[in-house]
C-alpha cells in the first residue's frame, strides 16, 4: 500500500447499502437518482429488475455501494423464488438496509412480509417513506408511526425519489453510518455491472415500454456479440428471447416495424450511455422454458435451487 492510500483509508468510509421494498416502491428511481446514472431499470411495470445491480455514489468521504434488489414479494414460480432469495442475500451482506415503502400504497401484504423478514432475521433497517409528493402529511405521520411499531427501524425519512424531496438528508445519513475503511471501487466507477448486461437491460426496457401489456415479463434480452472498432464505434448483437411464435410476431411487428422502433430507441440510449456510436443488431428467437433454464439463472447470478 502506498502512503497516500494508507492515509486515505483512515478518514474514509465505505460499505454496501441494500435497497429493499415491495415492487413499485421506487427503489430503481432512487438508485438512479443517487448513482447519477441509469444503471438499474425503471419501468412502470412491476418486477422488471431481475439481476442485482450496483450503483456507486461518493458522498462526503464515503463510498456508498447500492444494491438494487428485485422486489421482495410472494414467490410463486422458481424464478420468483430465486429473485427473492437473491434479494434477501443482498440485504444480509449489506452494511445498511434501506426499506422503501410506497406511502400512497401504505402497509400491504408485501410490506408486512418484509417487516416480518427483518424482525425474524434480527435486522435493523432505515425506513424511507417514498412518494410523499402524493400523500397528505397527516397520513404520512400516521403511517410512519404504524411502521415503527415493528421495532426494526433505526431512523425514518420522508422522501420523494421523483421530486428529490428529502433525498439529500437520507444520503447524508447513509454516508455517515457506513463503516470506516478504504473505498472498494475506483473513484470514477459508477457500476461494476458488465457493459453487456447493461446493454441488455436497456433493450429489455425499450421492449417493455413499447409493447406494454402485450408481452409477458418472461421475455429476455441477451447481448451475444460486442465488437469495438478502432474509430471508437461499437457493434452490439443482441437476441430477444420469447416463449412462443405468437410473441415473436408481436416483437417483430408488421414488416418488422416494431423491432425497428425498439432497436432505434435502445440504440439512442446506448449511444448516450457509452458516449460513442453504436451499431445495434437485434434478433428475435423463440426459446421455450427459458424461465426454468438453469443456464439463465447462472447468467443472471441467481440460484436455480432457491
Ligand atoms: P421499484 O419497482 O421499486 O424499482 O420501483 P420504480 O423505481 O421502478 O418505480 C415505480 C414507479 O413509481 C415508477 O413509475 C416511478 O416513476 C414511480 N415513483 C418512484 N418514486 C416516486 C415518487 O417519489 N413519487 C411519485 N409520484 N412516483 C414515484
Ligand atoms: Mg426496480
């Protein structure tokens, strides 16, 4: 270790912050705001976050490493169970756990289950009541009091991930409560998520945004080729996997119009994100049963036997 590194480690903090909460609580929105870059996928549809994605923020000498978990919800199928297990694992490894609750929705079965999980696991958490822009103050206070009856929260914050109300205070609190230690990631690193996964997530978001309810959330995107050219351009080849021929037809659209629109939207965002010219090639393939395919689970970093 050089002298400067040793010096730095004495007055820096660093640690993992797990953001947990029911689907749609606003976890991805907050993460994107805090990490300052679109790393996790925000979408009006529930359960779109499959892989655990890291966002990193440096704040007042602290490096905060955020873990965006898939929503912790009632597991029905195998994939759901793997996601829930990954989410709890993320929370277990973390230095701080931030529970986001949609203040408009209040305490429902999802929130109840998470509270029980925290209490049974003897985990302390920080409560962020989100979407305060939608709710009257009196209702907020009532909800905060009720949630605190569970005895698992060290602190309560009222925030709006949308208007950024209260987010600064929350961030300062998180930074102050991480353990002392050297930073784990280089200063300029926003995420350790491989570029390929990031690129897949972008296309998957466009797919869902453009097709709305027509496509089951089982559709997935994989980046199969990634070629960088001397002039800085990158050529990305991706496959959109669906489960049935009828779904393939929906994704392609009449005369290929739909997939061209998806590709164009994804390409535009990829160019902005990677700050270089992107040539994007999309293919649609039918792969039945991918939902239960152990390979997919491994590729997403999930445990097939959860
Ligand atoms: P996640 O499933 O917990 O990751 O939730 P998302 O971040 O994807 O957000 C779900 C929906 O809630 C999106 O439509 C967001 O724009 C919206 N949302 C998130 N935070 C707020 C907030 O503070 N106020 C309002 N009004 N909407 C929000
Ligand atoms: Mg999300």
